C-alpha cells in the first residue's frame, strides 16, 4: 500500500505537469549576474552551513513580478510561498515600489527620537485596523524582534516571569526565543532561558483528542460540532494541568499563540480553544499575545487579523512578514496601560519605523484595501482548498487538507494511516512540483506538510484573441427581452471569454480593446460580437468582460438551478422553464398553485445550503458518456449537444447546462423568493432574487422608507397607519370635490338657462372638469333645444381628453362630422379619443370657431 501511495503522489504531479502557465505580458530583464555555478561556489565559501537548500537542485531567482518569480535562465515560477509568507501584495508591486522610490529621494533614515511624518501617518493607519484600545504601536524590524519585545512588555506589566506557548509553535529564532518556540528542528543543544513552558498541541488531525476546526475542510473522522468543539475542554484541561503543575499560582506573564500555526504545519485549533485558553490565562494573571506574523493583513480571508476568527481580543499583537511585502518591518501593538510600564526604562530602536519602512508599510495597507486583497484571499483560498479536497478524495497519500483563505496546508501520509510520508518521498514530490514551475514550502513537526501561502495579489489578466471576421449588420440588440434597433458590426474571434446568450442566460457585454461589445449571440459554432465600430480582421484584441453583469448572471443562474432542484426533489414541483431578467427572475412551475409553506421551506433550505458552502463543479461529457444517464436537462441549445457540461451542486443536483455558474453556493450569498403569480395555462411563476440583487432591493426599500419618513414625519412602524389615514382623507376630499363640481355644474346650467335671449349653442372648456361635471351640465341642459359642446382634459391621461356634443340631431350630425374631420387633420383624434393636451393645441379654439361659423350661417 505504501508503494501505491508513493505512486499516487507522483501521479498528482504528472497529471498536471502538462498544464500550461497562464499567459502574462510581463517580460523579465535579461540576467547579467554571476553564473549558477559561481553562485553555488560563493554560497559554499561565504554563507553559513545552517542555511540549507530547499531543493535537491536549488533555484537561482533573479526577478519577481506580482505572483511570478524568474530564475537565471528566464524560467517562470508561480510563487505559492511568498518568501516565507512575506510577499503579501505581490513581488515589486507598482504602487509600493513607486512609494519607496519617491521616499528614497526625500529621506532615508533618521532616528524615531526625532519626528518625521511618515511614521505617524503609518501608525495611525495601522492602529485603525485593530479593535478597541489596541492603539499603541512599536515599529521594529523582524518577527523575532517583535516577539522579544512582546515578552518584555508582558513581564514588565504583570510582574510575572513565566510564559506559555503551544507545542509545534514557531515564534522566532533568537537565543531567548528558542525557549518560546516549541519545534525540535529549531532547538540548539544549549540551555534556553528559564520560564518557558509548552502546552499540549490542540491539533484536530494529530492531537490526542482530535476535534473540528473553523474551516471548510475537516480532518478525516473529526467531529462536526455546532459552535464550540467538544474537544476544546480536553485541550484546555491539559493547559490547566500545565499551569497547575509547573507555574507558581497566579503568576503567568503571557500566553503566546499563532492564530494558525505557520511553520508548525498550518495547524488550526479546535473551535473555541483560543477563547477558553485566553480566559484561563487571564485567571492566572497573564496576558494573551496574538502572533499574527503569518496570519495577519487579510491572509485568512474572513478577517483582517487571524485572532478575529476565534472571537478573541488580545492584549498584545505582534506582526511582521506581510506587513512590509518583503521590506524589513515588524510591529508590536498593545494598549496604553501595558505600554506605560515600559516607560520605566529608556527605549529606542535604531531602524524601527524609519521613513522608508513606514512608507512601504503605509503603501501595503493601502494596496490591501484598494485592491480588495482580503476578499481575494477568501474567494481564491476557498476555491483552492476545495480543489485540494477533491484531490484528497482521489489520492489517499493526502492525509489532511486545512487552512483558511490563502494560508493552506496539505499533510502527506502513508495511505490509510497517519504515519508521516517518508522524507525522501516528500522530497521527490517537492522537487517535481518545483520542476513543473510551482514553488511551495514544507513544514510541520515531520516536515511532511506542504505550506501554500502565496502573495494575495490580483493581477489583471489580458485575454487576447485574433479577429477572424468583421461584417456590417442591422440585426437588433435584444437585452433581457427588450429589442432595440441597431446598425453596426458583428465580429467573430478565434476564442472568446464573452458569454453568448443561451441556455436561459443573458449575454455578456464587454470590450475588444477599447471598442464596446453591446451583445454576444450564438450562431452555430460561432459567437457574434456586436459593436458600433469595425475592427480590422487579423489583429489581436484584448477582451474584457463586464464582470459585475457576468457575476450577477452567474448568481441568478446558479440560484435558478438550486431552486429548481429543491422544488422538484422536496416538493414534486418540476420546473418547465425559467426567465433571468434584468431586475428579477422566475422559475415556471408545473402546477397551478404553490403554497406559502412550500415557498418558505424551499427558501429556508436553499439558504441553509448556501451557508453550508456546498461546492458547485462542472463535469464535461461527450454525448455518449454514461454519466449523462445520472444527469437531467431542462433544455440545451442544439449546438451544445456534442460536448455537454453537467453542473453539479454537491450531491443535490446534476443538470446539463451551457451557462456560467458560481463555484460554490456561498457565492450566491442569499436567495429570496419574492412571490408567486399565475403563469401560462396550468403553470405558476415563482419570482426570486439572488445575491447582490437582494441587498440592492433592500437598499432601495430602505431609501424609500427614509423618503416616506421624511414626508410623513413619523417613524416607519407608523407608515401604514398614516398612509391609510391619507387615503381616507383623499377619498373624503375627492367626494367633497365632486360635490363642489356638481354645484358648479348646476350654477353654470342655471346661468345659461337664465340668459336672455336663450343661446342657440353653448361652448364650454374646463381643464379641471370631470366626467361627473360634464354629465351634470348635459343633464341640466337636456330638452332645452340648444347645441352643447363640452371639451375637457382627462385627469388620468395627461395627453388625452373628451369632446362631448348634445342637442338637436341635425346640429349634432353636421357639427360632429366637421369637428371630427378637423381633429383628424390636426392629428388630434385617434381611436375615438381626443389626443393631446387641449391647452397645447389650437384644436379647442378651432372647435369653437366651427360652432360659431355654423350658427352664424344659419342665422
């Protein structure tokens, strides 16, 4: 079995050894330094033998760019270790480089006993990232120096001398910190200072009590506790035993813990451990020091600091490595109360917080914020861990996959056991990975854990393709079902990243170089890109997709798959069609009724699956693949029937689809079913929102509520009552208005009847007249033998109105025909109604003139 395990190890590497590196526009400068052989010779002569080789054949790295490293031969490597978790925002990040270059021309160095602005600008920004009263910042030069200072601060504040750390921890490599570090490979055979003790390692994979951790990946056979892990109390009991047997009662100075152990093999603790350990240490007089040297600055994804994941607030925080993206910089942050005790003796730091270091630290913080690198660590890290979990299922040599964000560990074992894979086998795999252009590190007690901690940077990838065809077109643009006229060009590319409308999903929009793409349509095997400007055939164009629109479509489409699966499997309500619209979407259900209970149960279960972060994967099959028997389809375009994609939502649903989807249900964020309405005959449309649409809808609702609060001058809970009162008042007001208008009509009628001599015709135009007013006038003048012409605007139709005539038949026929013809000629009579505001047309005066002329002729 062990031999098979080794073979599987190499199979992992061989499987991917043919994979190509993604393209990059960056071109490294030619290397002109000493040869590889000369460097090897110089190392042997001048460098200490304790600096060993990471590989059998070491790499000579000469240049870096973001996540890439280049060797002396120009070979490109993907850096998944970031110089021991130090390159946080990318090698030679342009903003950090520019800031440093600018500072080099201003001021390199001065003691922090003097004032210089950069140190104060930086510490203010850094302190703002920490919770509560953690706002006193010491700037130093390395993680070891930071932890040395933290031990001094803890002893000075508490007056105690004993410090606790965890087995397999790494906190630095100085003569005193060798006592704090609890890893044998970093211990020299010399005495270390007294007062350092090591608590039992709370390791869910190798620990005595196992446990479950706050991660999407759990150790094989672990528990799955809701909230605090059941193993936590057992590990905390061991810590309590250490205190009770080895430390004077109540005289602990500090407890040091990495939020996730780094060099110790990316070990995460059982849920709730750090919180209970801190409480126990506090009862025994000690402070909690969070070593964030590797986990800080957004690397773990969910939080900016690793300790925040554990729901704790340290007394002292130490940080280094990623703080300066490779520039020598570290920090200790604590409270004013703790720092005050340090003032009892003089203190200075020659290089700590120098202008260059402070400038770099400030730029790094700004890049993390501006480029969303914490969120990138979360999203990319989750994807990476899930892919490693899939490999673990295929290759039993992978004993454990663990981590958060872009702090990931893969522990190799003899298959079927927890026995560490032999060093020689791990070496061979490690070497093969390097030869395939990927750099990762090793760690853990047995040096059998691959440590994956790449730069958190995002590089904009240019997707280029050749233009094969560009032809004029007048085919209309159809977007979310709305058609608009178009005259421009349709372009065919060699390859495209822009999704053409199909499978129920709307098309992408984007750009080819700087030319906007308004629509992408599928025609046979080709994707047609609609642009207003032509592009020369044969040239290479950079493609760019409107990612906000694409991701919205992915959320709605994956949400539709999930809803349809749950409705069908749990409630026997199959989906017959669906619509992904601009503002809301719906699934058409093959039923005349969907109960409120079914809607609530479906929505709740869908959101449970989203919270459970169920993976979404894609299987590619040919038309004769037996896997197709396990999947079902709700319809595929004819041109997608040869190579078929199956979208797999965990073990919940497998459905053939040609659209784009998220890679994990957690990316949907939330599903909200907003109502059911009758669809086609025998169908029901279930309307829904997913992800950002839900938050945007709630935002609009909040804005409307704020507007109503301003208008109604009362709190939101009173809005419904106040609106009902307003409606009642309006109803009463309208009724009163009608009564007034009727009285006005009677007044007009009486005035006409009382005229001497009695008029042969009456012309009346009132904009505010209602149908009730007109009817009252007509009724009052009925039987008077006079011709009546009433014109009014329609209060419900801004550009329409009424023309009513009444009187002797011969007058009505003659004038009715003349008025109709005149209005038609003016374009003001359509479909039997007067069109256009009467006050805006000469039609009113023309009507009046016609009537006057008619009766003048009769006279």
